[in-house]
């Protein structure tokens, strides 16, 4: 498992980055999820093509409802997978983030899907399907006018807040890095719970923009499994870790 500077986009980037994060994490643990997601994407592609081209070929609208229904069926399963995984990830990330920040900050992760579904964990699959279909119907006219698919789980997101404020807008660079790291470590914890062992963890350039409290956690407090940390920091930081230090200069170990 890798954490690198690109992972900061989990917090400050668009919803697509966070969906990708969820989808990859769930697919590694639930192969069936990857199959359902692939089917959904195929139906989404076909529906999008219909909405884009139906003015030139009105007969394409004859199968629009079929693809919408198939999207909703797949979407109901996707929501159940995502909601369950995110509930676990949110709890783990909260704990990790609290420890990294020295108990000074609170990270919250909230899974958000279509507006007709407030809390998918309290709904059956059939109820989720009904509410997806309701959302589709309310957006039907807008979809036909815009030529775009505006309803579905392809627009889901994870809402990330630090101390109650949207992280992307109000968090500092150090807080963003901490939040992203906590999300990745939460994924690692769930993987351990499911598989019984930790994946090898590579932390690339993770120490920059972190204060001493957060650096201490990264250097000495991530337990379980093998952890590799790469950085360009000076000896004053390297002396603070109890782990083995390997120095590389001009591509060679020194």
C-alpha cells in the first residue's frame, strides 16, 4: 500500500478521486463489487450515449428506461457496499487522525449519494432501489435537456471535514496531509481486519508539512506489518525514529 503526495487529492481534489479510493479499496476485499461496478459503468456509458445522440436518433429513447433501471439495480448494490465500507473507514480514520494530531483535531468522513437517500445503512436494498428510481425520475427532464446523466452513484462523494469544517477549503497543508494519511491508514486497518495481515506500507515524502507531533507518529507509532518511509529530511529527523535508517546517495546505499 502506497501513500504519496498525489494522495493529497483525496482531500483537496474532486469527488472522482474519492470514489476511486473507495472503489479500489472495496474491490480488493470484495471481488463481486468490481463486477457490479463494471456492469454499472457499462450501463452508464450506454445511457450517456442515448442522452447525447437521441436528438439525431429519437428511436434510441425506446431503451432509455431499460438502461436507467439497470443502472439503478447495480447502483443499489454499490451503495450498500460503499456505505458499509465507509462506516468502517470513517471510524478507523477518526481514531488514527486523533492520534496523529495529538488529540487536537477531529476528522469526519461522510458518504453521500443521491439526495433521496440520507442514510443507506438504515435501508434495505429494495428501499434503496426505489429511492434511486425516484431520484432518476425527478431528473429525467433535466437529463434529456442537458444530454447528460445526472442521477446515479457515479456522482457519489465522501465529505471530509476537520473540526467540523470542509477540509478542502479550510484545512492547512499539514492538516490535508494528515487527513489523507489517516484515510489510507484506515484502509490498511480494514484490510488487516479482513485478511489477518497488514499490507506492506510505503510512505513517500510523508513528513513534509507535518509538525513534530505528527512526524513523531509517522516515525514511531504506526504499528503492525512492514513500514517503509522515504524522505529527504536531515539527520535531526532521522535520529528521532527507532526504526532502521537506510541512506541513499546518488542512487547508492551509504
